[in-house]
C-alpha cells in the first residue's frame, strides 16, 4: 500500500508540473531578437520569447553605451494552431526592451533568464552592429499636415555597377556586379542588362531571391543587395565601355503622419504607402584593357591565368590495330573554357580519332576555376618503336605579367605485331615521315608466273597501256598522300579545312544541351563553337580574337558585306542570349538554325 501511495503522489506531482508549465513535455528555448540595422541615437527593440508561461526575466549587464529607455514590456497568451484538422493551443511569453545606442560599433546583448514553473531557461548571447546616424536628410519633404508632399526617388533608390578590377589584360576575366541601394521596399517589374560588346560574358548562378543587408553609404543607411553578377572576358585591348543597365521598379514609399510625440519616438505611425513606378539606370563604366606582351612565344593559344598540367598515357606497349590513349588534364584558374587544350603530335601512320573531353568548371566571384580533361585516341597501323614528343602548355600569367610554359615528358610506345596486320619496319616518325607513309600505304605488286606463249600485237598494246596507267596512278597516289601530309604539317590550312567538321561537333553538343533544358550550357556551347569555328576557318589566334577581326578576315576570305554583318549580328545575339533568361524555346532554336546557316554559307565560299 505504501508503494502504491508513493506512485500516485509522484504521478500527481508530474501532472501538476506539466499543467503549470503548459509545455506538455516539449523542449523549451528562450530566443532573443534584435531589431535590424539599429542606428546611433534611435531607439531599437530587443525581444525575448519563449513558448510557455514564464515570469521573472533577468537581463545581464549591458555595455555602458547601450541605455534601456523602456522595459521590460511583458506580454503573454495562448496561440491557436490547427494541425492535421486538430486544434491545439500553445502558451507564449514575450519580454521587450527599448534600447538606444550612444555610439556605433559591434555590441552584445547578454544572456537573459526566465522562470517556467520551477525551471530556469537562459537565452544565448546575441551580437549585433550599430550603424552611424544618418547625416543627410531624407529624400522626401513633408507638408504641414505631416503627409508626404514631394519624393525624390533618385536619392532613395539607385544602382551601382561594381567591378572587381578596372584595368586588366585582354582575355583576363573579371567580375561585374549590379547592386541596388534602397531606403524603401521595392519590387522588380523588368530588368535589361547592358550588351557587353567586346566581351565574352558568363552569367553567375545566384539564388532566386535577393539577399538584402544594411550598409552605410555616403552618410545614410541603405538596404543593399546584388541583383546579378557576370564574369566578363575582354576580347580586345584598348578602352572598353560597359553601357548602362535599365531597371524598372515599383517602390513603396511611406505616406505617414505621426500620431503623437511618444509614437514618433518609438516609430509607430499611422498612414499608408504610396507605390511609385520608375525606371532606374546603372552608370556606364570605362575599363582599360592592356595588350598581351610582345613577343608572343611559340605555342601560345590564348591561355590566360594560372594553370597546372598533367599528361599521361596508361599504356606503353600495345599491338598494331589497338587503341592508344593520351590523357591531358589542365587545372587552375583563368579562361579555362576558352583556351585550347594542347594536343599530342602522333606519328603520321597513326589513325587519329576525335578526342573526348570532360570538364568541371565553376564560375564564382573569384573567377573561373576547375579543370578540363581531354583524352586523345590514335591507332598504330604498324609495329615498331615510337617517340611522341612532349606536350607543352604555354600560358600568360596576368598576376606576374609574363608567359610561362609547362611541359610533359616524351611518350615512349612499343607496338607489337597485331593479329592479321601487315608487318612493316617503321622508323621513328621524326626522322623519315615520307618513308613511313610509303612503307604502309603503297604496297609491292605481286609478280605473276610468266607464260611461254607470245601475245597478239593488239593485246600487247593493251597491256602496255595498262602498265602505263598503273604507273601514272601510283605516282598520283604518291603525290596525293604527300599533299595530305604537307597539309597536316601546315597547321593553319589543316585547321581551316577541318573547321566545318569540328563545328558539327559543337552543334551536336548544343542540340543535346537544348534537349536537356540546360540553357546556360546551350548558349555557351553555341558561342564557344562559333568563336572556335571562325578562329580556325579564318586563321584568327585567340590572342587577337574579336568580332571586328572576324569581320575583317571574312572580307579577305571572300565573304559578302551582308554575310559579314550577319556574322557580327549573330555573335552579338549569342553573347546577349547567355543572360537573357526569358527567351522561348522557338527563339533558342532560331539561334541554332542561324548558326547552321551561317556555317554553311562560309563553307560554300571556297567551293564556288
């Protein structure tokens, strides 16, 4: 009986405690909230809240520069919450202070404590910043009755274009940020960013909602936020201009009248807000682009930044007819997406196939960084020992203002006889290229056993003519093969001739990106493909690439004035479309069709 009695008493005590606390066993926390962006000489509110009936708040010692002018004001009650069709009630208690700061700086609200039943709960220490008082008058004047009479929004809302640098080398990227400063609530109606003529632009991904933070600027405290960021790469040297951007906003301006002196002190107003629609502009900005130093070293293909390179071949012994792979990986920071990854030079009797590329590149406030990995494939047709020259990456480091070269080791490859392949002794390709071609592409004519009888005169003439035809055909094949070899040796002509086939690969990648709905990759692939195609077709090095240079080269290539204008217009559209997010599917497909049509017209010029 004694045990039963003790159990009943314990249960009753627990029930009473839970009833008094109103917490139903849930975890409690005393939270603290400081009013956003307090300023010197202006009261701001500090609140402590707990989800229970609490009493007896105790606040630790404040900094001497913080003065309590009112409080604590205590409020408590019940909240009604409907969850899954059930109505639940929850208790709460709130304790508020009005505090004024006498100087700017970073301060702390010390821990406070409250009692819930017999338990004590403490808040965390809260750190906050006090901003200087406004040194300039507001952007509106007030009528005698207290209502707003005139509002100058240009003083209350404006945009700035902030550049990470204003002087750089061509092909050296920099960050361009469009930032809003506002004293009022606002919403966007339309945004038109400028055309970045003379730049390649890459849009930086940002959260859907602008993150506003307080910032003191020119004597006033504004709410500020980054609207959009672009990573820009200048394509030519000289002075370039970034034009103004246009921003259509609806600004909510208070039309207010103070109720009395006490309400005016603590920021309680009667009145409403007036919505004003207005177009704002960012400022045009000039930048200075320095040309790359002269002389440009051999092998430089427009790589700008800080890079490292790793080149490797998984195999050193294979059989003829098997695939041989060299992997080149370039990592670092700079124009990774635009630069040409260095290629190995395979022996002339190797069958070379299209490379495969993987990339992991991130565009952020610090620029473009990551890596590109390209696998090059070739199949040897004959056995022998080969030496593939070292792979060199020549790049320009803008931080040090000088060119640098990274080089791999030469690749040694031994090729054994493959099954069903011809055995031929092939010397190192660097010593006798023509002999290598002849030994594999022109075979001996097998001699047939002779006949003892004499041919008729007509048949004899026919055989003589046949032998002459075979000799002439052999000579023709020899010169055709040597011409092709010379064409490959002449890298400029070879790149120009293969530009069309390379462009088809870019177009295919762009088409796949469009099907996936990846608009950023789609526009970037189209633009990079067109730049690569025109650079190869017209022999324009990346270090001197620009739309104006392409226009001039097209003229000497034999293009019409209309085709020149169409090319420049298409490049401008591609640059703009990368950040024009409101384009429809049909507009994207039209850009693709224009690229295909333009490449076809240029390819037809030399066929006429």
